[in-house]
C-alpha cells in the first residue's frame, strides 16, 4: 500500500428529554456511541479528494419508562447494546453518503414489548 492508512476512535453521549402532553409522556433516553473508523482506499484522497471510511459503531441506549395518565407503562423502557458496521463515502468537503446495518448484541427491555431485530441506516449529509 502506498501512502498512509488512518484510523480514528470517536465517542459521543447524549440525553434526549422527551416532552409530554396531557395524556402521554414518552420516557427520556440516554445514549453513548463509540465509533472506530478506518480510512480505506487512500488513493481516493490522494487523487480525487474523496475518502471511503469503514465504520464500526457500538451504541448503548437506556430508555426510561413511558407514562400514560401519570402511570408507568409496563411494556416500555429498558437497555440495549447495539453494533453497527458500515461504510461512509465523503464525496467532497460538503457532501457525504453513509450506510450501516445496526443489530442488537444485548437487550434488557422492561415488560413484553418487542425486541429490536435489526435496522438498516442510510444517510446523506450536505453541509451549507
């Protein structure tokens, strides 16, 4: 391989405070994401100013129980640990396309609500 390959480790965390109406309040969510990125096809950057990145994202999500008329909804809330391998193509400084397949590694959900199976995530970003 000519040139340099590069690898990044990224992390973020967040808290989504859900608002409520007179009847229902969806539980707040806390999440932590970590990404390992590996820049592949170095020649794209060198010759075309583009980048192809392979991603491996790990996510932890804690969801609080929903409330309905000030009472907890038994089949809501819980914890999930997810894995999402994917690809990202940075076409230019202002445009990128990405996709990944997210699936659960572990789920500890409250009650009997359906567990997550898998998600296909597709994204397009344009910076203006």
